[in-house]
C-alpha cells in the first residue's frame, strides 16, 4: 500500500482523475501487475469495492472498466503510454 494514492470523502457524483506516469508516485513504479481499487463505504450502510487489474508499464492504449452492484456505478480506467 506504500504506492497507494487515496482520495477520501468524495461527494456522490461523477469524478475524473488524471495522473502523469512521469511524476511521483507513478514514475517510481516497478514493472508488474497492479490494480485500480475503488471503494465506497457508508457510515451506516453498504460497502463496495471494485478492482480493475492492469499491467505496468503501459505499452498500448487500453480501456478497462468495472461496474458496481450497489454503492458504485461504472468505473472506467483509460491507460495510455
């Protein structure tokens, strides 16, 4: 989890995040298998966790997604070299 980038307490709705592979913490990632993990937890109620696995470094454009069942909608991951 040392390479984890967290964003706590986002409001309900759509969110777009962009990261530059040449900047920390991504510039220091070793080649391997990783996963985008998105978790929704309500103070009282449901919890849902989605994982989208991918290989690093990115060598070709890929569009991956996962759909939640209760707490999360569609989560998209676009990877570009």
